[in-house]
C-alpha cells in the first residue's frame, strides 16, 4: 500500500523497481507468487517439491531398512519367506546383469521399489503388521511419486482448475477402486481399466471447459492418465497371482531356452552375424527388449520395444544394405527374442494387452511392433520342425540336446558347437595368427635386406680393395697435380667432392676411378687433371684404413 | 512418438515378394528400389500418412506383414482390428492370386468390419510385355464383385495408381458411417464448410482420373 502511494507520488520508476521480482531477474513480481515473477516462483515451488520427493524417498528407505532389520531380528515365518524372495530376486538380477551390464541400475531400482512397496503393501494385506511402520498416508515408491507429479504437471494444460482437480480426483478414486477389486478375474479388471480410459476420453471431449483442448492435448492427457494409473497399479496388475501368468512365463522361458540352438539361418533372417557392427546392434536390441520388463507403464514398455525394433531395422539395413521389410523384420525379431529370452515375457505381453489403451495397440507404430512381438512369441511357442525346414527327427534330436545343428555352410571356419564368444575368440586367434605370419615374413624380409646390404657393402669394399691392389696408390704425382689442377678444373673437383659426402665406399670407388683416369691421362697427355685424385686419395686412404 | 495416433489401420497382405514392401516404399517415400539412397529410412514395415478426405484428416497406419507361409498362422494377430486390408497379388504370378483369395477368405471369416482392396502389383511388367500377364483383369473384377471388394492395378516402379489406392482406402474409411466418430475426434483441423466442399470436389476429380486411367491400361 505504502509502495503504491509512494509510487503515485514520486513517479513511475520507483514503483516499478519495487514491483520487480524478488529474485532480481528483471520481470515483474506478483504478491500472489510471493513477490516473485511467475518463472522464479515456479522454480522455487518445484525445488521444494523435489525436496519433498527426496524426503519421501528417504522415509521409504528408512522404513524398508527397519522392516529388513525386524525380519532379521525375528527369524519367523515371514522372515524366512522374505529371505527366500530376496534369493530369487538376486537370481533374476544375476540373469539380467549377465545379459546387460549397463542395465543393472534400472533393474536394481525396480526391485528396490518393489520391495519398498511390499513394505507398504504387506501391512494392509496380511494383517500382521508393524504398527509404527504404517504411516498416515500410504508411502509411494519414488517411481509412483514421480508419475503423480508428472500427472499433475500434465494436467496443467487444462485451463479450468476445477476440471483438472476433478480429473485428478477421479483417477485417484479409480486407483482405490482397483486396489479394492484385486480379487476379480483379470479380464474384468482389464475391462474396468479400459472403461475408465473411455470415460476419461469422453469426458475430455464433452466437458464444456475442455473445449479449448486440441486433439493432441487430449491425447496427451489420456496418455498421462494411462501412465499414472498403470504405474500406481503396476504392483497389482502385473503378473497377478490370480492368473497362471507366472507358470506361463517360466514355461515360455524354458521353451525359448530349449530352442537356443536355432540359428538365424534357419529363420531366414539374413543377419550377418560375423559383422561387428551387426553384433553391436544385436546387443543393443537385446538390451532394449530386456529393459521392457523393468518399466512400469505400458507406454514405457512399448517405447523400449520400439527402441529394440529400431535397432533391429538398423541391423537389417547393415546386413542387407537396403531397408528391411516385414518379410525380414519378423524373423529378425524372433531371433532377437530367442537370443534375449527376456524374463517375464509372457507377463509383459499380457500386461500390455490388458492395460494399455486399446487405440494405441490397434494402430500406432508401437502397436505394430507389439503385434510383431506377439507373433514372435506365438511362433516360438508353436515352433516345429516344418517351420525351420528340418526333418522331425533332426528337430527332436536338437531339442533333446542329443545333437547340435551344424554350422551353416557359409560360415565354415567355425564349427557349430561354439557360442558367440568362442567364435569371436577363434576369429581373433586366427587374426592374430595372420598378423604373426605377416610379422615373421616382415622380419625375414628385413633380415634378407640386411644381408643384401651387408653383401653389397662387402662387395664394394672388396672391389675397392681389388682395384687398390691392382693399382696401388702412388703419391708421386701429388705435388705437380695439385699445383696444376686447382686453377684449371673446378668442375671436376666438385664432382669428386660431392660423392665423398654420400658415403665412403662410393667416394672411394669414385676416387679410384678418378685415379685410374688420371693415370691414363697422365700416360697420354701431360694434363693437370691428375691433381684431383690426390684430394680424394687421401680420403680413400682414410677409408681403407678404417 | 511420431505417428502414435492413427485412425485407420491398414494391413497389407500378400505372398512374400509380391510387391507389398515396394508399394509402401512408393507411397510413403515416393521411391522405388535402388533409385534413392536408403539412409533416410530404417525400414518400411510400418508407416503413417495423413490423407485429407472431405476436408477431414485421416491418418492411415500402414502395416506391412510377413508374407511367408511360415508365418501364416500368425496373420490373424496382424489383421485384428484392421479397418482396411490391401491384399496384394503379383500380376505376373497366378499363384499369388490364389494366395490372395485365401487371405480374402480369412478376412471375411475373422474381421467383418475390414474393407478389402485387391491390389495387382507390377503393372509395369505387364505393360512392357502383354504375355507376362498371368492374372486376367476381368477375372479379378468378377471376383471382387463377388466379395464386395475393389480392384486396382498398380505399379510401384512408376508410381502409377499407388496414391489412388490409398486415397480410396482413406475415403472408404472416412465415408463409412461406422467410423464417423473416430474421424471427427481425431481431425484437429478446424472445419470450414466452404473449403471442405471444394476439397471434396477436388478429391473426387483425382479419384475419377485415377479410375479412368486404371481402366484404359488394363
């Protein structure tokens, strides 16, 4: 108030400076944003919310530790089962780390969240709870908390606040309803979820205040609803105990394991296994398909699958040098599934089928890949000798492990009994051998060269010595020649001097030649040239001496 | 995720190497086989394309399927929920038309809501050499009348009739009263009555042209 008054009295800029954001960012503040501008205020709120999440997380952790400590303290029935569960978890984890070293973190996170949610889940379910462990409100796992926040963020695009709250409340209400109807057959639960999606989408279309939303925004909101609900209910809906999903998971896993002898050639994939780039892409695709299991909402699972399929397309492109069609893609996906043998594959497929928004599965890109995955699973389940163009007898023998299929003809250097790593090792050993041979040859050549050089040198020296022997150096013409030569032939001097820089044998040879020339010259004409040999001859003498 | 919203699921069925993939390639990226560098796309198995019909936007999701007989048992999974099916046959291969009949039967048995379009491929080969034709045009039209389907002969190499085929599919979808709601929901473009009329007329022209062209060369 006083600021306002002062502002009106003193002029505009005092007023402005007082109305600016407290953070000093230059924008105007607003009392309803505690004196900050909208942006700074949002940052501050977000920070405090983040802090809240972190403290929640810590609280959940503490509870978990408490629970674990209690279990350890009293090794009762519950403690025993707890440790047993842990054992099986670690087994799973081992398997996953075996497949993907880099994915361990997400996997761990998943299991951590699972165990933390069992903390909050167990008190309500089996009654024998620890009273101090149950808080007033159910503690959400960090993932759930995160999606709740994301959902609330997503609701911001709804203009009417009341409507946003209504949406949030109905989602919340639906989650409670689902939590209380876990005993229903899974088909009914699936129907309930689908009905909820439909009613939500209808509401978005019909609600008067939602009219301003574009189709895109509506879709975005529906995605948010789907993600929120499925993440929160993942625990209940994924591989529920009322179905036989777990047995079927194990059965499928065993089945895929027993088919591990199937080669890409049998499936007509045309994957070039020996290409290192293809191998890298194969590993990436396998990692992505395994990651499907570590996500909570169908969307996230599907986006992992999409990533996997993109890697497959890429590796087919590398293998074929052309973009792949469905005729090549499906076999490749089957092969990747076979190689990856993702844990809980059946449960994941069922979960997505039951609880993803049907419109997504029916038409979109993710739906296409998911359909292909379903085909791959169906194919692997019903795989028989005919499908691999093998005789029934062969097929049975491979299945029972009695025999191992021979490696295809085009890959003749490695025998069929080896795994990928061994083949790679063999190839590397072969490469090393080749390098070794090359190296040996190089060394031999070098030695030969050395010998040749030595021989050449010896030869030259011998030649010189022979020449020297035949025409012993006489120093007699030295004085007259030297005196006469200098004024007369500088060119010849140059000629003789330059070889001397090259190396002594040559110089010596040149010198010797010069000497012989000189002697000839001397015989025929009394010319000054004989001088030159003298200059060199001293060097030659040195050379021979050394 | 691009193309995650799709109104109309279109499955391509047909014998392996019957020209399905080339058809998608031509329609989505307007190219044929090796004539363009491939770096831009990773695969042609799935594609989404927006088509305008009567002033409304229809997004077609085109699903290529594996044609090998090995995966025949799984084809049910593919065409579940499809609004339209393009059953391809190779004009130079009478066996492929027999396979097409098989798929038509499957579709009629399992997916009643699915509209069927018979698509003869590799028309360019037949035009080059009339003797190469193994599938008679009148025979296919008679068959199509029998199963209430439409026939269109295309060439992915020249691009002839390819767009027309998918326009037909989109029109068939958009004008089907059963799909009225879906189309309206998903069209994010505001509708102006005056322009929608003119676009309607335009569209008609295109298809009429396509049809007449299709007739003359067969």
